C-alpha cells in the first residue's frame, strides 16, 4: 500500500483513452489541432486570454517559466526549501543561463511578503550583485501548505512594489484549488501571478504538464527555449490530448478533491502527531523509527522525512480501504 509519492500514481483511464484516440497520423510538433486549442481551453478556465504550452516535466515547466521572467545576470527569490532549489538539479539556473536563486525562510516552505522584502532589501543596487527580477512560490508547498487567494495577492503586491515578476510552481495546483475553494483565476493572475506551471502528472496525467502565461507575449521566446532545451516533442498531440482530457468536465479538480479527502482522513487519525496542518494531499507525521517500522510491517510504504518524521502522500487513485487501514494503524500506535 503505497503512500510515498503521487508521482507513482496510475494514469486516469480517460487520459489513456484520449491518447489512444489521437494515435493516428497528424501534424508534427505543436501544429496539431489539439495543441493549438490549448490557449482557448486555458483561457476559458482562467477567465482571461492566456498562452499555454505543453512540456513533458514539471522541472521543464518551472525552469522555462522562470527563464521567461529573469535574465542570466538576474536573480529569483524563492523559499530555501522550494522544489526549484532542492529538487531540480540546478535546472532553473541552467535554463536561465545562470540566474541566481535567492533563498528566503518561512514555516512549512511558505514565503511571506516580509521575507521577500527582506531578501530583496539586502541586495545592493549596483552591478556587483545579481539584481532580483522574479519571485517564485509553490502552491501547495513542499510541506502541503496552501497559499490562499489573500496569501497569493499579498506576495503579488510585494512583487509589484519591488518591480518583480511572479511565478507559481503549481505541481499540485489542483490540490491547492480544491483545498482553498478559490477559482483558478483568483489564485493566479487576479492576485498578480505572471506565469504558472500547471501540474497534471501527479494528478492523473501521464507525461504532460502545462506552462501558462498570463502575459501571452512571454510565450513567444519560450517557444524557442522549449525547442532549444529539448522539450518540443515531435508528437505533441499526445501531450495536448492528456491535458485536454484532464480539463474536460473538471476531471483535474475531481482527482485533486479525492486525494485531499484521503489526506484529511489521515490527518484526523494522526491528531497531535501532525507536523503541519493538512491542506492538500501531503501529511507529515511525527513518528519514531520503531513506529514507522510497525507501519511498514503492516504493508504501508512511505518516505522517512526529517528525523522522527514521515511523509505520507495520497494519490488521486488511492483506494479508500488503504486510507482507512493506514488511519486505523496510525491511531493504534
């Protein structure tokens, strides 16, 4: 019974069906009708005109998005435990051709406007230091905390005040929308976000993520960066088909709600063992190594995190009986 990562979740049957339906000769790269329809589909979802590009990984989405906002000689403010800092092997620096990440503190990997102002305020306005050009947040964070509409707007206001562009890593954007109840528009461009990495792979997709530009002009150079970076797949219709299948009838949001529901059940079972409130589909639980071994002996698979702490991730396809069994096992420790 796996609770170690939503990256390992199955692909939703509707996504597989969509891939099968486009398995025929069509225009190559992103010239097919499905790829060309992404702008319209996402413009409807976000209630404004956007440019949408498919890419194959979340790392590519983040790195390409940041490259559109920051020059090689600039810098990007992010949390010290942000995915772009900890888990992307220098890809943001690589795709920006050397932009520096400026690291800020915050409980639960969550940035505050004051933390952003503090980092930016410490940079001298001279040629000897990499000047800040963008701020990046992760929603939901690496510890499963969400930025509400007000939280995002506060960061957006600080970014505008400081002359920064605003990127959101939305690998679990669907979970954040499901948790906060905000609309996709309220949680992004209406609160100041310029570029969103919209995650699908963790939420029922197979190999497609979306890069959303709320300023469509930013997408033009990114098309060349995507090609140069090796992410312009020759059969892009298969990626577009996945994304469109997830958007149809709100499947992306239904899947996220199912994952969040399972996480909430485990959070209730964990009680005072919780390290952070459960706000998305990740649950961090205080536990001794002996207690963790007892859970593993019962067939539960998960990651050890910090000392005396485990991480449980609930996927969109997690069987309810597995969640109930783990909740009972945690309660019984």
